[in-house]
């Protein structure tokens, strides 16, 4: 499961996943595969999932080495990332993220894919900076943002590539609340425990109905859009 970069702990009825690659928690194939496998395991033995990052770093986006290595490498990575985001977005269990620090590009998309997002207070950057760094945001990123961000902030956040601090990120819709960094994990765990008490299959079925239109649009466009992934996301 990629134990060196992702720790899995079943705590009461919450699966706690902690990303830590020793750097910026970039989404390369190993991290994507590890999170996907952990989500499958959680579905079998937990009632909610809590995803955390390392101190001061949640996720800096897709692996830049791969993103700079040509379309033949970029397309499989970004497609795998899109499928992981959909897995989170449609997962039958409540997904809570404790955003431990910077969450940029694909890190911001992870936030948009979760059910509840709690960010550490501090001088952290959260957002989708793709346009500012000469990259086109893929359709799956735009549609996740359209679904989760406040309508009056959508264009500024997506097309104008504005990056926010955690307090601003709550107003925009990347986060639902903030907490002091020292208590973030426990606050997020408490919220995950609350959501774990929601009855199934009522939660799963309602979540899928709520998100069905966005999921269909993303799946219907993913193959065609993937042809433009030569550095189209980071």
C-alpha cells in the first residue's frame, strides 16, 4: 500500500490515512495507488475516512518530474489522478480531510473531492494556480471547483488562479473550517467520528444522487480532455 508514503490506521471506526513522502506529498503514481488501496480497505472495515498530510504540507499537486517529462507520461498520471478524485468524491463513506498546510493544484482538488475539509491555521497557500503557471485546468478540475466553490468566487479562483490563505479558503469553499495546527488532527478526527454515525446506505445513496451530474460530466469528457494533458495540470 505504499507504507513509506502513506500510513493507514484504523482508529475506532475511522480509517486515518496520513500522507508523508518526506517532501511536499506530490501525487505521483505511488501516492495515488496507495490512497486508492487505502480507500478500498476503509470501505471494508471503517465507517468514515480521515485524510491528513505531513506538518505544513498537505499536497503540492501532481509530481512535477512526471509533468515535465512529456505527454506520454503526463496523460496516464493525470488520468489516474482524476480517477482518484472521483473515487474520493463518490466514496460510500464520509471523507474528511485535515489540511495540514499548503494545498495547491491537485492538492486543492483533493479538498474539493472530500465531504468535509478542515484546514490548519497559518501562513499556508490553498488554491488552483494552474493558469498562473501556464497550464490549462482540465475539465474534471473545473467541474469539481464549480460544484464546491462559492459561485461568486468561482471565476477568480479557477480562471484567474487566485491562491488563498486558510481563512479566505473557508469563505471561497476550499475549506469548511479552520483549527489551530496543534489540534487539527484531533478536531478533524472528532468530525469524522460524527459523520461515521450517519446511517448507511442513506448517506451513500444521497451522496451519489447529489453528485451524479458532476460525475457524469467528468466521466463523459475525461478521455477526450486527456488528449490535452501535456502539462495541463500540476
